């Protein structure tokens, strides 16, 4: 086994059988007939690729030109470990110049730089008798004067130039980028994701996990198919929650034909940048979907199932997105509320709380209100004998939601592409944020301006242009929250909620 030390820790290396590094530029090596295809890896060094059978011969020829060493990679990652003929040495104590010279002489080294009374850069010579990797090991393990020795490495790094997603339908995702040139798009209505991605130099941290409770998720959708995209998953059958670690859990149980709402929510959050279909707000983050049983447009949820779901995600997610609910009264049982309240404080993957996001609803009514007059809610249509008939909206005076005002829980309303409240969106006390999504008349009685959201679906083609409602606004906020957490993973759920409230645009 080949190893060295980096940062005081042992690092296992693998010697490349087909590469070496020489302290000479490509032109110098070519001029001596050593390596016609050398790659420059520093201002003074080159990497040479050779067939394994010719490696020793080519290295011998290169040594006649300049110091030459094997090329290495880090064993567990395959990352290049491009050594030079120089090493850093940190002594336990400051040494007198005579002592430093004596040390250098013992190992055949030349002192190149003195950074502090204890820190030096030395260059190996033909008298050293060890290659740089072995010398670092010798000094780290056997030299009593040395506190730390490390190789002076070369790095060949890519310029961090941000490239927007090349997914073909990204340009239609006005809610992310404000593009499209449609007269119904007000430039104030989008969330400016590209600016966030540029600041991050990426699309979110894979260490951030967003949970989604809904009607399922098509796990093999092409916008979710990178390795490790799902940090876990689970689905209900009856009262039992099957999770991915169960021996009898089946990935196919996460999706049922026609139930595409959850797949769309997941796409809004974290659809991947893979040059296919669409992207989400936080494409680099991971997902953890939980599937409720469903019947048509309805989810089959109860308090005990909610507690089971919360128990599963308690230490696995940073954010939990929920695009469902009911009006005029939405009251979880006490144990559910207590569990949510506690998880918002100390739950989650980091133990700093889970941010809970809930769709405010699409009933054009308040979620917390005592009215003196009847307030309409619901869209007013009823299905009778297979056809929709107008019956008028229901009315109520008492509107209550016992998750309002729980720290770490946020309710999300809908903003149309016109930068105005979506006509159907719930409103009033208890609303924390609004986010861009579709628009339609609350009672479907007339046409209103506004575009739908383009995102994933489990249906044929894998794409929809008509997702919307607070169901789309909520996972969008979840994706944005994931970007914030990617930028600062030390934030608690309360702090994350505060950042979202404080930085949201006001008075559109």
C-alpha cells in the first residue's frame, strides 16, 4: 500500500501505471524526444501518459532532462495527486538557521522559502534518496523535529464559469428565469434562480435533502435518475409505511398511473440539470418523497399516518414540502402538532430543525379568520353523474389552521406570472410567503391572464406545462430554501424561515 500524509492525516494513494510527472515543460520534453504529448500541469511541470510497458523506460529518459516522479491518485476518489519535487515542513519549534541547515543537509534538501519561524518549503535533490511521497512519510513518522510534512501539490482545476441549464424546456420555466417573452410575464414574478446559482457556483448541495409528502413520485423519471438523487422514499399501504430500507419495499410502490401531482412537486424542487426536459429550483439537492394513498384528486391521510411519516423523515430531511390541506378548518391532533413543533426545533439531518412548508390552498379564502359575514370558499363546481355542474361556492365564517404561528412552519400562497395574487389563492393572516405559479379564475367562470408552470410529470412524455396552484408555489419555496441552506448549512430551521421572510420581495 502506498500512502502519504496530508493535513496530518494518513492518505492512501494509488500509483498510476501509465503516467508520470516531470519538472520540465512540454516543449522541453518534446525537444529531447521524451514525450510528444506531455500535458502542462504547472508553470514548470508536465504530466506524461505512457503505456505501462514503456513507463519505466520513458521515466528514465525524462530523468535525464529533469526531476521525474510517478503520478498518483487518491485511492478512495480517483482524484489526481500531482506531486512536485518540493515539500512543506512544519517544525514543532522554531529552529535556529544552523539547525535548519543541518536538517536540510541530512535529507539532501534545498531550503526554498521560509514562511514563519516553523514553516518551510524544501526542494528535493538527487542526494535525497527518496521520492517526495516516501520522504513525507519518513519525516511524518520518524523525524522528531517535524510536526507535519506535506507534498507541494500541483492542481489542474476548471474555471468556475457558470453555465445555465441546457435542459430543452428550461427556457419555458418563466418562474425560475423570467424568460419566454410572453405578455403575461411580469419581470417581477420570477424567483431569479440563475442569480442564486451563480452565487453558489452550482445548483445546490447534495447534502441538503427536501422531503415531499404527496401522491407519490415516479422514481425512474429522467429528471431524477442520477445516482443518489433520492435520500430515501416511502409509501403507505393501509396503515403501514413501507420505506426503502425495508426488505419487502418496492420502488414501483411509489407511483400509480394517473397520480402525478407529487412527481410534479418533486420536479419543481429539484429536477436535474441533465440536458433533458426541465430543471427544479435546486437541481443539485436530493429528494425524499413519501407517498400517501390517494383516490382520484384526494389524498387519504390521518393523524396517525402523519405521525408515522414524521417519524420516518425526522432525521433525514432538512425541509418538508406539503402541497395539500383543507379549509375552512384544518386542525391536526395534538400529538401531530407537538411533533411538528419539536422537529422544527431539533429535527432534521443536522439536528437544527426541519423547515415545514405548507400550501395555503386554492379556495380564494382566508386560512385563519373570524368573519361577521359569510365568506365563500371552494370553486363552486360539483361532479354530478360524470359531468361538472355549477352549484356555487360553499361559505363559512370560521377559518382555522392550528399550524399557523408555529415557529418553523410556513404557509405559501400563489403569485401569478403577472406579479399579482393568483385569483384562486388563499390569503390573509397566517400566510408567510407567496411564490410564482399558475393563474385561473377562482370559480372557473372567466379567463384570466397568467401562465402555468412547466415541470415534470409521471404521465407520458414526462413533462407538463400546466402545473400550478399553491401546490407548485410551495415546492418552489422548498427549492429556494434548499439553495439558502446550501449556501449556509449552519442555519437552523428558524433562521432559514427568517431569511426567506426577510429577503422576499415586498409590495409587488
